[in-house]
């Protein structure tokens, strides 16, 4: 490591963060291999569909660690992208996750209505 640069030269070589976190591209590729919808990934992960859309669409530049960790769980992985023993059963899990997502949205709607009445 060259003196006087605080190690930043090494950091730029090993982690090339130009306009967005390169981890986003890694996750986009992994998600595309599953052939499930973007919204289904979000629902399985317990994330808002707009979170996934903004990340894959380029609006979000640096997602939170928890976003990646939730996506990993939804795809049957740990965050380090090592597959678990058994992949998820998408036919079973997507409808279940959609129902839970609808219930959550309904809960938020009712909560907003209650707060508006106050």
C-alpha cells in the first residue's frame, strides 16, 4: 500500500463503486435466474415492491444490508449467496406471501384511517 493515501487506492481496486453498489448487479443476475416476477421477489422477501424496483431500476444507489439479507432468504440463500439445502417451493410460497402482503397493506390502510380520524 502506498503511503499517504490511507489505503484508498486498494479500496477502489477491490470495490469499484462508480454510480451504484455493484452488489445490486450481482443480485439482479441472481434474481433473473429464478424467473419470478420482481413483485413476487419483494413479497417473498418482506420488502415493498417499490424497493426492489428502485434498486434494480437504478434509483437506489446503496441499498441497506437488511435488503440484501431479506432477498437472500427469499431466494433460499444466506447473504453470502450460498444456497441452502432445499430451495423454496415458489408455487407454494408466492401465493402465501401475496396473501400476507395484502393483509399488511390492509393493516396499513386501516391504520392511516384511524390516524386520520384523530
